C-alpha cells in the first residue's frame, strides 16, 4: 500500500456495493414528470421482509410478512431534487436508491398506514435557475416533504422551500445555504464532517502535518478555512490550505504543490469528474503522504476509471463503524437489488438513508397526520433518533456551530479493497461534534 503509515485492513464489513450501471440517459433526460408507481402488489418469492423478518432494525422489528399499500388510497406525495447530466457532478444513483426505497415501502411495508407514497423527481444540471424551477414544481405538486439528493446549485431551490415551509430530509449538503437553512436536515456531516474525520485520522496515526486542497466554491472554502483549520490547530497538526479552480481537470500542479512540504497527509475536497484524475496523478507522482478523498469518489465507475490508483486512498462515510452490528447494510443491498436494479449503490446509500428516515417520521405521524408542518415539528424535535444505517440524529441546530442543518455529522473511514468492496477501518464513530466543540 502506498502510504506513509502501514494502515492494515481490519476484519471488515461490506460498507456499500457500488452501483453497476447509471440510469439510462433517456430515463434521466426528463424526470420532471417521473413518478414512482404506488400500491404495487407484493412480489412472489423473494422479498426484503422475508429475508429479514423478525430482525431488529432502526424502526424496531422487521415485519414477519410483506404487506402492500392500498392502491386505491390517496397517495402521500413527496419530492426529490437531484443533480444529473453534467460533468460537474452527476448522481443518478442517489435518485435510483430513493425510487427503489419508495417501491419497497409501498410493496412490502404498507406505505404510511395503508396510504402509498408517490415520489415526484426533478433534475438539475448545475444551474441555480433549474434548481429554483424544480423547487417551484414541488410547490405545485403539493409535496409534504423532499428527500434530499445532491444539488450543488441549491442556492436556487432552498429559498423557495423556505418560503413555502417545505422540509427536506437527507441527501448530501454541497452548498452552504443548505447547511444553514431551517427547513433542511442532513444525516451527514457534509464536507465539513469529512474533513474533520480525515484530520482526526491523521492525528490518530501520529501525523503532525497535512495539506488540504479544495475547489474554489463557497461551502468548500468555509469548511476548509472556518472549520478544518481551527480543528487542525487543536489536534496539533500543521495544516496548509490551498485552493484550485472548481473546474480544474489537471491536478498535477495542485498535487505537486501539496506534496512539496512532505506532509503526513493530503486531503482533497473534490467530487465527480475530479476524483479519478486526482487518484491517478497521486499515483503517478509516487506521493507517500496518505491521500483522503470524500466518499462520493468511491463510486465503482470512478474507482474503475482510476486504473488501480485507488489503492491506499481513504474515504469518509456516515455508515456505521465496526463496533455497530446491524442488518441495515444488508437491507440496503436487498432494496437495491430487488427494487433499483442494482443502480442505487455508491452515494445511493445517502439517498436511501434520507428516504427511510423521512418514512419513519411519517409512519409515526400516521396516515392522517402527515403534513409539512407536522414533519417539520417532528424532525426538529428529534433527539438521538434512530437512523437507517447511520448514527442516531439530533436536529436541534446545535450539533456544529454555524451549520444547524447537520443532524448527524459523525463519520467513519473506509478504503476500497477492490471495486465494489469497501472496508471500514474505525472501530467506533469519529465524533465530529466533540472534535469541533473542543476546537472552539
């Protein structure tokens, strides 16, 4: 392994199964009219419920038998805005995971007290006007809530959601406005949580120096300068922070500069099309410093494009550490297999987590109690609420100062042993809440 430290692969856990193929282009071309069918009949033979009947999961005990929602009942309409069809970051797997989750709930868990869920999706392509238009669509569709996707230009959509009191749960917070809104709630630490995990891992391995490179984007800059830099100081790490153009495709200058001081670790805040070039350039330069990249860079297609350069690279996730025993990783794989055609892997884990956490709240509210206001009240009152395949969440707005939307920023670290097989390294949660509190 090409690292300064000999990090062994611990007796591991299959963290995620990366997606097989992205959704067909013609399916994603105009998903503004796409609706997931509700009230489907229970499939014969193999079902998720049959695989895990009677076992404990975040909603208590998995039912003994699958029950379909009532196809004749009024559906509860939820929405999703997701970024696709752009080289600056396309994440169809997040949408596919949520679509699969909706079908799973309607087919096997009875919807919400018999009422099926209906998902209205809208796709953006790195355009704030598109994001705003998608949010207006959600208003017109009278959705009770949104499942978060990944939308880098959410500065267009979030104000519309705020004006109409529409809650958004889950997803990956790419934009600063998402992390500071009072209607968005993330079971994630975003880039800020990831950077904290990387710095904590650097310190744990005895490192005293690190270089953090980030694309020139507001949320990345705030994460680097306002959160990572003070945290590094509190951990006794000499941190050099450098920036590069967000649309950069040549990472030779960035990594050459990052390696010049012979740091113990190099952290790069980047995603999408930047991930594979960063890994291959890192390998070509023979850099010995430990390389950290955000978890979205572990997508199987990205790993394949790296030509083996992923070896030794570490990534972050909000998935459980080794000490947490749960069936929920296997539940995710089963939902992805049976209801998403294995197209909801990779970052789709975040999509399914957000959807099922929203579903759990709606199930508690009951078929006649689900409204925008009720969902907002329920999530704001959540304290150590069980989360699907993640750390329990608390949405009191005080987990990380200045980023009130981050409800569960605790992290794990993993490596890719081979494409599609990711192995968790940390025994316990990396407590980013405590780390940032100590750095104040």
